[in-house]
């Protein structure tokens, strides 16, 4: 039987508040992170992500105190990303209560960091997040972006995902700039390309706006379904989503 897919609300953080943008810009407030975390645990989320979206561009580590408060309120596996650029910063995030770290720009700039993190904390504790945008010149059709989606790298997204999995990353989390916050559906070709390139779990991220979008992502190869806007603003209820997926033959956690 297929491994159950997991539902993962994402708390994008800026200045200590949960926010949500469209295409990585047009940011609006979505609440207090501790209250959001508590509500998602009660609503039946399977995992939770917290991304400090301006840490890298502000050249600072993740806000550890917020991680600690959210972890204290969370009863499900908890992933933290943003500004994790060294083993020391990752260790502080784990000490604050995270189960997994998500590394993005630092993984591209210093791929050896992923080997170091895996050696220290284990494969399952390390996710590599890859911001991408469409670029027909790339073999996969997608280029890696860093610095919160601001800086193109010239690197192919699927090739980088394969490299990170080879280095031991236990999960790959691609987010398409084209899809982010647009609610028009996940960018399925990049999910498919990365799922075909790696043998570790792939997270669908960026663009969910309707129940069928989640099923489309599963069919493209995602095993973790991440979303923000539709959950934050109560457009889709997590139990409603699980019932929908179950009705369409997708195994989900209870």
C-alpha cells in the first residue's frame, strides 16, 4: 500500500508574524505564529513548517525564540527554515524544538553543508528547499533561485535536487515562483521532474487553491502537500482536504 501523504501547513514568518505573499511579494499579515501552530495541530495537520522568509536576505539566523515558542505549542513534526547557514545555527534550531531543518540558499552556495548536517543530525532531519522559476534553457525547464527567490543561479532545478539527495538530504521541497500564492495550482512539471530525479520524499509547495490541486500534486509525485493561503484564510479545511483525498483513492493519515 502506498505511503500516506502528509498535509503540511506553512507559516511564512516576517518580523515575528505569519505572513503570506503572491509570487514571493505582496505580503499580507496572517496572524500570530504560536496561535496558528496551535490551531493547525488541533485541525489535524500532519506536519508544520515555519519559514523565516527574510532571514537570508537580512543576513541573520532564524529567530530562535519564535522557534522555541512555536515548538512548545506544536504536537506534530515541525520543520524550520530560513537563515540556516551552518551546523551551529541548525543545532540551535534543533535545541529550540524543531524536528527538521530546511536549507535553501546556503545549500546552493555551500553544498557540503548538507553532507555535514546529515552526518550530524541524520538524513530525515534535513530538507533542501529549492526556489525555482521557469527557464526553457534549463534541461528540466526550471532554474534554481536563491535569496528568497530573488537571485537566479544558472543551475538546473532537477539536477540540483538530485545532487542534494545524493548528499543525503532526506526531503526535497521545490517552490515555484510562478505558483507561489497564486492559488492556480501547483507547478506540476517541476514536481514531476524532481520526483523522477530523486528517491526521497518531495514536497508540493506554491499555488494550491482548490481541493483538486492537492490530488494533482500527488499524481505528479509529491508525498507531502504544503500550503499556506488556503489554510490561513480558511478557504480549505484540513479535514475536508483529507476526506477529499481519501474519496479519490489517496491514502492519508487520520
